[in-house]
């Protein structure tokens, strides 16, 4: 790689504050892994692996929040690639950490603080790629002018958050497949020439071969994964979460993996961006952990690497895009309508057409009673939706994304 081998992977590096004038690199790109939780890393880390191989950038930087996330990043990227990039461990300013803790972690102040602390260093890059939107503050408030901003996303769902008007502020957007592309075009958040359909890079680092992973239980009963979101305006957890667990505590003929969105148990106070919906996440009743047919995990790496989704025969949830990850190998789906949403014609709930919708978790009993009869009754529809959600072939998204980044000027 021309000029790149002189850069080596480093951590906690203090870069000069004088900006890009000190550097002679032909092309430079920075990847932002700003989130304090690790769930975005598997969506973007594989792209670095492919980008290094293309030899299109003289500098490749990865900015990763916190040592725990750096460790995961290192586990997902080969040593050969690590030797050819510069890895920066981000640590938010103490005041940002303190303020975020004071407000119950309800706002991403650590991410904003970290961005502010490296704002001048980021001026060195021609392109900045990020799986989340906080980085837009670089241009709106922190004075970044020249770098092309690329939103790579970290999911593939139908909820409105994936189609925000603020997406238009990015110079380029990566899209997983035709479903999202068509809706984003119709809603005017992307336009011809500023997006690339790449697929889902996370699939490239997940072992999709072999039989169902059943190491979580010592029986052969059908297994469901319960994956509620954290958004209080959409999530099934706050009103019905423990009632779902109660159903499976009574049904020893089924297993349940409780693996919520990793953010649900990271914060106690959850609120929407417009402050219209606020919810306090109470502690989980410990008695459910004593049920031999219920496996509880509120934050390990298995919650983000598809281990539980691959182990499950069925899916229970609400609006999380992990549904589509589960549908890599289709199965029975149940959606909990905790907000009495009129969902049938709402594009934000298109995923609910792929399963059975209940308004009371007690209704799950009847579906479990008919499990053998109904478990396959949505599979044709699921297969079509999966195909339209992701670019074919399903593997190789990392290479497509890397090629797109190499062409951005």
C-alpha cells in the first residue's frame, strides 16, 4: 500500500492541533466508532479490512470510544490490517461524562465531548465515515469544512429513525438494499448520486454456516429470542416486557433468550429526541434468571454478534432491525404492540407483516399452543422481505462499501 506502511496502529495518541497543513498524505480517511457501547462496531469494522486491501488511501484512521470497544475492534480486524492503520482510543472529557451521568445518560454527551476534543485532528481527513449521526455536529457546530461525511448506518429496520431528514446533511449514504433505498428516495433523504447500495457488512464477519447453535439450553425445545428496543415511544419492554418473560416462566416446553437492544439496560432513563416520550427502566426481576428455560443477557458480545439470533427458532420483539438479522434463517415471529398502534398501513411497522401481532403477552400462549401449525406460515413473505432488505449476494458487502469509499472525492 503506497505510503501506508509508515503508519502503525497506535493508541491514546495526541495528534498535533495544527490541522492538515502538517501532513503530506495523498488521501486520508477517518472511521468514527463513537458510541460508548459496542453494537455499531461489527457493522463498520469489516469495511476497514477491505479498504486496506484496495490501497486507495495513504492514511486510514480508526477512532474508537473506550478500551473495551477497542478490544472488540481488534478482535474483528486482522493483525495485518491493524499494522497498517492508526488506531486511536477515544476518552470523553470528564465534564461530559459527569453531565451525562447526572442526566441519567439520556443524551450522548460523551460522544459530543469526544468529537469536540478531536475536532482539529479530524480536519486532516478527506473522508469521515460513521455508522451514527452524532458526527454531523462536526459541521453544524465544530467548524469542519472540507471532509466528505459518509453515513454507513448500523441497522436495516423500518422505523422512522432510519429516514430522518438530517440524513440529507451527509455527503454520501450507504444503503443495505432496495427496500430502504426506495423509501429513502421517496422521502427525499437521499438522491441519485449521493448513495451506494452496499448490503450488510456485518454478515461478512458472522459465521452463518452449520446447524442452529443450541449451547444455551440442555434440551431440544423450540427457542425464542426476545429482543425489545429501548425507545420508549416504540418499545414493548416498559409496559409488557416482564409479562413476556412471565409467559415463558410458565411454559417449560419452550426456551426463551432475553437479549434486548444493548442500550436498554445501559441507561435507566430513556427519552425520545423530541422529549415527548420518557420512560424509567426498572431493574429486572431476579426470579426470571432462576428459570432453567430462560437465558438472560442484557449486554454481552453475544447480544450483538448474532449468536442468539442464530440459536433461536422464533423471534419476539417490536421495532429492532435485529429482526432482519434473525431472518437470515427464517422462523416464527411475534410482535408486541404495546402502544396500540394502527400499524397495518404504516411503513414504520412494515416488519410486523412478517409475523403475528399481539397486544397482550398472554396471547402468546395461544400461538405457542399452535407452534407446529403456524411456525412456517410467514416464511415465504419473510424470504421476499429479506431479499429486498439486503443486496445480493448477501456476503461481500464490506468489499462493496470499501470500493464506494475509494471513489468518494
